[in-house]
C-alpha cells in the first residue's frame, strides 16, 4: 500500500485519483474491437468472428492517421510496414515507412521552423509554455484513447498504459513551467581589459533541429520524454518512432496540430532501422536524442564520431536489487516483482539481478515463487488489467515475435548454463507473444542471463554474504542505469547507495519516476539525462553576449 500511494502521487497529479477511477469504470462501455475510421463499416460486419473464441475483446478505436506528419501535414510513403497486436498476432494496420524523401522533407520543415523570423522563434518562452500546457490538457482529455492505443499496439495492461499517460501529462506541464520561466543571467565583467560599465548576459538558446529516436517499450512516454524538453527549450523536432509501436505518437502528433504548434516544429516519422540511420546522418540535424539498446547506441555514437553533432543516449541496463539481511521480505518480494515484471520485463532499468542476503534466501525464494506463479498473464484489455495499482497489474505479452523468441532463447541459455529454473520458462498461451513469469536461482555472475539485458520477465536470484561482496558484484557490469536497496535500516541504505555505480538508486521502492527527477545512466547505460532540469539543458547551447560601454 505504501508504494501504491507513492506511485499514485507521482503519476496522478494531473487528475484526482477519484476521477481517474471513475474514468476507468467507464471503459466497459467501449470494450469492443479496434478498427480504423476509414474501415469501420466493413469491420463492423466482418470482425465479430475474429474474436468469437475469446472471452474478452479489444476496444473499438479510431486509429490515428497512419502516415508521416511533416509540417502539420500528413504524408503517405510508398513503403509501408504492418503494426501488429502482440496479444493476438494480428495486423492492426499498415503504417508509412519514412525513406530519404520523407526524412529530408521533415528535416527541411524543422529547419524552416527554426529560422529567426519564423513564428516558433518569435513567440518566446511564454508562447511555448502556452502550447505545451494546451497539449497536456488535450492529452488529459484523450487519456483513455491514448492508453488503449498503446494497449493494442504494445500489449501492456490498460492500467499501466493509463498511468503512463498521467506521467506524460505531468512532463509536458513541468516543461511548460520551465519554458515560461526561462531567463538570462546578468554578469558585470571585471579585469584589466574590461572597460567601465561593461555588462554581459549568459543565456541558453535552443540547440536547433533535434532528431529524436524513441523505443517501443513505452511508446507514448518515450515520445513525451523527447518532445517535451526539446520543445520547451525552443527546438524543432523530427521524432522517429519504433516500427513495432508507431500509433500513439501519431495520435499525439494530431494533438500537437490541435494545440496550435506551428508547422515544422513537431514532425513524426514512422519507420525502421534505415529511417533512423537517415535521420542520424542528416546534415540538417543538430542533435540526436536516442533511447534504446546499448548496441544501437554504440552504432550511433560511432556514426557521429566524425561530427560535432550533439548527442544524448539513454541505453540498456542490468540493474541490481539488493535485499539486505534486515529487510522486510514481504516488502522485498513486492518491490522485486514490480521492478522486474513491470511491462513484461521490457524496461531498461528492470531489476533483473536480485541479490539476497544468504540468511534470507529460502524465505525470499519461496515467497517470490508463489507470487510469480500467481501472476495473471492476460491481454491488456482483460478486466484484470484495468487496475491503476501497479502492484496489481497482470503481465502482458512481449512486444513482437522477435522479442518473444529472444526471451525464450535466454531462458534456454540459463538452463543450459546450469542455473536452477525455479518456475516459469515456457510460452504462456497458444496465441500471442506471452512468456511465463520466470525465476532462476543458483545463478553465477558469468552466466549470460546474469550479464546480458534480457528485456523480458526473467528474474535471476543470487545470494551474498556481506556488503563488500554485494557492492562489487552489483557493479560488475558494463551497465549503470538503475539499482535498488530494500532494508529496514535507513543508515545502512545511505552507506550502500553512494557505492553503487548507477544513475538512479531506489531505496524501499522501485520504478518511482517524476517529471522533476533526472533519469539516465553511468557507463554503457548512456550519456545525458531525460526528465528534470537536466533534460532541458541537453537541448540547449550556452551563449555569452558582452556589451562594451558606449563612447
């Protein structure tokens, strides 16, 4: 209950919890099949048989425009790709794939928007703040619709997608306030070469055109984390979305037009890996902001090595969760299941490496096994998936077939390397990319499942004897994104936390995010930060202007 309240406080600031609950209760009236607006009549006549074998059905939705949005105009490419519902393995729609023509047009539109006489540059911080606030209001108005889009496109439980939307609203509102309060620092220089009455001001100005590349695991949230600070700083953005989950960003693009953003400020580019490469290599882009795997992050960093293009990266992780000897084991199990099984384990900071003090091993493993075996594995529209309490969320599918097979491959690797498969380890359902909640014990640090990012519902439980051992093992990784400590001794936690090489350390909680809290990693987990003031700084350059005294 204590963590539920904490998360609710963080995520539901944009709407009172009672109103959020009332909105959740209203969903039963729209629990029908999804169709595009252009095909609604045909689908109404033919789609009932598709889901006749299922007890529950996905909702009826008006799909967003399926093209690329360039300068507030929707463009269809000759190339398309299917986006698939991972819970049913059925195609939702065919979406445009941006190629050189579309990427060039989007970057050109963004550069036009950044010209000094363009409306976006003339409106200043107060104008940007107004538009960001208006967009947040529209997202709140369409919160259920945006959540449902991510349910069918990504597979996550409705309650989780709805809470994602609350955080998105708070991020846009936070950045709206920062845009409103932007200011310069006045300096009076002194020194032997400075004339009397010389004054200077130091200010941050937008870095320019941003090429943002978002991942598939939190589609709406990651689009928000890129767009909000970049727009608050005054940049124009070309956002390339993941091929698995393009739909919610396209709906967000429609809302940016409704909010009144000038043409070229926000451009949305669905596409594949080649689309991303075109954006990274484009000479008209001043900064790249990427969230995704460390492998792709390295490729982007190498690609830009011969340039001075600005770069921020939020990459992978293999996060440790330390359960101390004095920990409340029931609380530790609750935190561990949230930290690992959230979003079917498809979270860059997932607490996949659980270090339990040897004296508490049996109790923790027994309770963790019971909880994992009791977890529901269901479609995101199932009634069990509607709770806004993260500790009651069931588990949805992996995002696509490739990720599904990757996770099962790691499970096979763990068994082959000699780890003990405590529970799970198999496909959970005949249809859909569902994997059973899986726990390994007797895991050695050199096993692939202990070293590599699995990005699935696969937990590794290891034991330790003392603080020095667990800190050394927790840090024995190329990653440094997140970490957790569960203890009843606050002083002990304060001693451990500074020794962990990670961008965020959660103590007696996990996955607690806020618009004001910077998020990013050490080592191979990235460069720069999302969220907080630190995120806005990554989208700016510092300029000093000095005024000599007039004669």
